[in-house]
């Protein structure tokens, strides 16, 4: 297979001063992408800021013969987020690839969740991806090319104790991804999401060291790089990955049951197992397909 490269492409990677973002930025740059390495440089709970993290990754890229610039803005502020796109255009003339990766944690049980801990987590993960993508969208449309990867999480897809704020933000990113995919389709803009597991400062005290050893962020980046390549036109998908494991994952809707009248509560209870049965599950792409399935079942009943 011919080597996949990013010559002529410009990528913005948020939160690229460490962990997964750094790994994505290094890989893309090593294959010819010019990269905006964004990082606020704060601590893992979102406090503080600094330029060192982004600068270091830019230096690493330069040392490897690649091209990158640093941006220290917070994704959580609309004007600051726009500065990343402005910087890309000023330095490299355009933007093609957006990897929304910046993230923080404010884990706490739902009982102890405060409005502040909810706010900052939604702001960085969910609003951050919105702000950066909103600033880039017009350019991507104008260039008739775009590759967007949002970073969701198993916590967002499946839930996790102590992460109500984080899992809601991450689930929100799946909705954003799927709608961007629909709206981007005719402009050759794809949008996909990843749910990674990797050793980073976010997970260093959550998983045992022997497990972390096999979960280098570098395992995640090749799939991300493929998603943002010219070669990959798949869109609206979510991928679960970590270590050497890679899989697409999806929401499915069962075949459903139909009633030709408004059912009683007992009739619902009577057919509960069928309603819950996903064995003939379908992956639906867009709300139009969901409505289509409802109409199909109703039509069959009334035929
Ligand atoms: P990390 O802490 O090494 O990387 C996150 C980066 O985002 C940091 O360098 C941080 O300075 C930066 N950042 C934080 N707030 C920012 C802001 N407002 N603006 C710009 N940059 C900001 O952690 P990791 O693990 O590499 O996380 C990357 C993404 O992957 C996050 O979105 C995280 O939620 C997600 N993720 C990671 C998992 C894992 O197992 N490591 C699991 C599931 C999701």
C-alpha cells in the first residue's frame, strides 16, 4: 500500500502539549502535515496556564524536521478558540484537519457535583470542540475539504461512576460529530469520534502501572491519522481503541414492535422483552432514518 501522508495539509490539534494530542501532532507532522499545536498548559483539573507544554511539542516536531507553531489559547473561550484557526491561516494559509482533543477532569459523585465542576468540564470538552469547529467551518466549506475528529470517551458512550459531568460532555460530542457529518457531507468534510484508552496524566492514577505500560498514546494516533487522511472518507463513526485494540462502535435500534392503537401500560409490559430486544438491531444514520423506521412499522401494521 502506498504511504499515507499529509503533505500540503494543515492540522489544528487541541490539547496537543501532552498525552494523546502530542502523539497525534507528532505523527501527523512526521508525515508532512503543518500543525498548530494548541495547549493551554494548565493542570489536569483545568486550573493554571502556561506556554511550556505547547512549545516543547513544537520543538520536538522541529527537531524531527517537521513544521509546527504553538498556540496557548483555551478552547473554552470562543475568541481564544478562533485564534487557533486564525494562527493556522496566518502561518500556513489554511486549515484542513481539526482534532478536538483538549480535556480536563473534575471527577466527583453526582451527589457532590457542583455547578462549577459541571460548567468547566462542559466548557472545555463540549463547548471547546464547538468553538474550534465553528471558527474553522467556513474555511473547510470554502476549501471543499475537512477532516474532523472529536475525542469522546467510553464514559460518554457507556457511563462511568463519578463522571456525570465528563460523560455528559463526551456524549454531547457524539451528537455534535454525527450532525457535523451530515452537514459536512456535501463539502467533503468528514467528522468522526474516538473513544480512546491511553496512559496519560488523566489516567496515571486510575489504572494500575502494568496496564498503563501497554497503553501508550501512540497506539491511538494511527487510527486518528487515518481518519483525517485524504484516503479515508468514512464519516459519522465512533471508534473504540486503546493499546493494540481497534473497533468501530455504534448506537443501534432494535426492530421494534408496533401497535395499531394506543397501548395500555399492561400491553407495553406484556411486550417488554420484544421492545428491549436488540438482536435485529439496526444502526441508524440520522433522525430521518429513525422516523423512517417508525413509519415503516406503522405502515406494515396498517396494511
Ligand atoms: P492529557 O491531560 O495529557 O491531555 C489533555 C491536554 O489538554 C493537556 O495537555 C491540557 O493542557 C490540554 N487542555 C486542557 N484544557 C485545555 C483548554 N481549555 N484549552 C486547550 N488545551 C487544554 O490527557 P489525555 O489522556 O491525553 O486526554 C486527551 C483527550 O482524550 C481528552 O479529551 C480526554 O478526555 C480524552 N480521553 C482520554 C482517555 C485516556 O484514557 N487517556 C480516555 C477517554 C478520553
